[in-house]
C-alpha cells in the first residue's frame, strides 16, 4: 500500500516549509525506510516536502507517524504540533495525490510545468539509492505518464504555465517596460534557463547571470547572456534580480542601499534572500509567501477536466493493480503451455527457420488469446468483482491467482539513470528548492 506524508503550502506556513526544506536536503530516501516500509521516495520542492512509502496494508498508520515524527525532529518541533501541519494519505488517496501533484494541480501556479521533472528526479534518486519497489515503480511511472496525458488533453498544456512565469506576471505590475529593464539571474541550473527563456519572451534584452560555483561564464556563453563575477556589483547594476539557487543566501549587505528602485524575486526554498533585504529603501522583495497570496486568483483555478482525468486515471490504475495477480496467473498458465508447445514444434521442424516461424505464430496466438481475459480482469476489478474473476480462473483452468510472484517483472526505468541533466548546476534548487509544487 502506498502512504504519503505531505507538508505543503496548503497545510503549513512558509517559515515551517523553509526549515523543513533545508532539513530535507540532508535526508536520503534510505533514511525513510524502517519498520515495515519496503520502499520510499522523498520529494522536496519549493512549497512541499513529501515522503511516499510502500508498506503493508496494516502498517500505514505507524509508518506515517514515524515519518511525521522524523520530520518534526529534523526541525526541532514537537511531534504533536507538527502533525497538525502534515497531511497523511493512504492507498488510492495517496495515488490520486501523487498523480495530481505530478500534473501540477497542487502547485502554487496551477498547472506549472517543472513539477513533473522534479518528481522524476526524486524517483530517480530513490532508484539510485535502491529504495524503490515494484509498487513504487508502477505508481511513479504512471504518475508521469498521466501528467503528460493531462497536459496534452486539457488547457493546462496549452497555457504552458510555470512558477517563473507566474512570478514574472506578478512582477509585471511593478515593471514599467520589460524591454528596457536590466535583469540579473542568480543561479545557473535548469530553472535559471527557464527564467531566461521567460524573460526573453517578455522582450528583456539586458540579462546577466551570477553564480558562486564558477559556472557563470559557461552558462552565459550557452544562453547568450552576460556573466558577472561579483554579486554586489551585479545587483547594483540591475533593476530586477531573480534568484534560482539553493547554494547560498543573498544577505542585506550585498544589496546596495542607494535608494534605487529595485525588485528582488526569491523563488528559493529554503529562502535565497534574507528577508531583511525587503527593508532596504527602494527594494521590494517578492518571495514565495507573497506569491502564495496570489495563487488562488480565479483565472488560476484548476481546470475541472484535468482533475477529472486524474481521478479517472487513479481509479483505472487501482483497478489494474487489483487485477494484476489474476492477469499474471493466467499469463503464466498460457506461457508455460506455450513454452512446451514451442519446444515440441522445434523438435518436429525441418530446419531452424521453420522452427522460428512456428514459434512466432504460437506467440502471436497466445497474445491474441490473452487480450480479452486481461481486459475482462481489469473491468472486473474496476467493478469490484475481481474475486469472481479469480474464482472463474480456478473453476475453468484450475489457476490459483494468489500463488504467483507478484511484481517479478519490473517496469522499465523512468529515465536512463539517475544522473543530473548536463546543464543542471550543483547549486540548482532542483528537487529541494525552487519552482515546484
């Protein structure tokens, strides 16, 4: 059974999320596995920290309590107080939540695009750590697929939303003319690249970049912007500063108190910018807390069609999991008979080519014969009648659907490994900071 423990902008304030996000940077998926938990994935983004566990059906409550207590301890808060800020979901509700999060329906900017990549990287990190299970593999891979389908079939994909774009939309009410505005991007990861693309779409011509990790020069050449070597000087020369990093924090002494009108956009979690920066005369600080205040505007409400798709896909996936043992059992029964028949055909064949042709024909026939029973199993599971289907297997074929090795065939990897993209910076917010849900 899948269990999800979630602390998000819907359940907690920004200060708690800020502290928990910082602490989550030191938590590995393996640290979440204890007791009866067979697998775990840790998802940490700009406005949520979530643990997904694969546990036996009777162990969900204890597993959720253990995770909430561990999260509370990581930030030095009393466990009973912390539990009031955490949402616990189990079974189908946990699946629906995972699908909804991955599709961007739980984001500050509903439908934002970056979250699916963050979910993929969290899953890849768990695979690299050896903490996934067949059940987790199936759930996370289906979540990413559902996200693509939702974006392709609804208004979400056509709007191309992202938290960067949402923040820049809010900033647009404070900027006279983007075309003549000097913008500094702090950070050189994927989200910095997204920011630059969004700025160019607004017509911004003067864009510079700063990185404490020494990657600004290479990043600037790649994206056609200007590299800056000193942060204080770069901020002084800019009218808008957008932070996209988790490697360091901009302190108030790095922002000149020259009275110039300056907008600082902090998209990091933990914070990229010291809140004291907002107290400097002439400086306006736009952070996630302010962004969250605008997140429920009517024009940003989630599309009903997208949520209906998520609910439908959740029910479909749950039915498939219920039907899986019966489908595996009947396939094993047919494939065992198929292997024996192929062996007999090979012994009677005139030559290897004839043997291969016979084997190919038999495999095709087996596939045709298995299609309808597999579909009927899924339909029976969706209707709550999988027990009747399994009983029929026993009566007609003598098959025991509960005797197989559930999950012995693992799904293909979600990506070709757990490596970071080539342009992703070590300082990148990535799975633990900006631009997620």
